[in-house]
C-alpha cells in the first residue's frame, strides 16, 4: 500500500529515506496532492479528508516536512514545495466547496 500514517510513498519499493521497518519514506505532501485531485473531481468530502490528513502531519512549529522516516520529519523541514501543495489544496478545496454549495438548490418550507 502507498498510503501510510504520515504520508504517501512515492512508489512501491522506493528506497529514498526508507524506515528501519522497511517502509518507504512517507511524504505528507501526497495527502495534499490527493486533496487537489479530489477537489478537481468535485468530491469535496474526499478532498477534505485528505487535506485534514495532511494538516495532521504539520509539526508543532507549523512546518510541513518533506517526509517522515521512522515516524519523524527528516532534516529537510520545512519544505517550501510541501507548504505550496498545502496552500494549493486549501485554495482548491475552498473554491470547490463554494461552487458546489451554489449548485445545491435551497429548499425552504413554506
């Protein structure tokens, strides 16, 4: 499986920053990437789910790590690219949520 606790593995068998338990590096920005994809597909609940998974990986200092190895962020924290993915995911989710709310008719009891 490519979905891990702290992020996505880039691909099966990836050896970059492999954890001691053999699991490939866990990339938090992968959660934001999935959020962007689901937003574009108008699947706002799924987009929100992946966005929240990404947000949960932010450090106490407010940084988005490049990746997690052995349950800890690596030394490339913060990573601007990961922060950018989080901001893009947030913007897409906000826009799609607003668009879809306009598509739902208001039903008022008379």
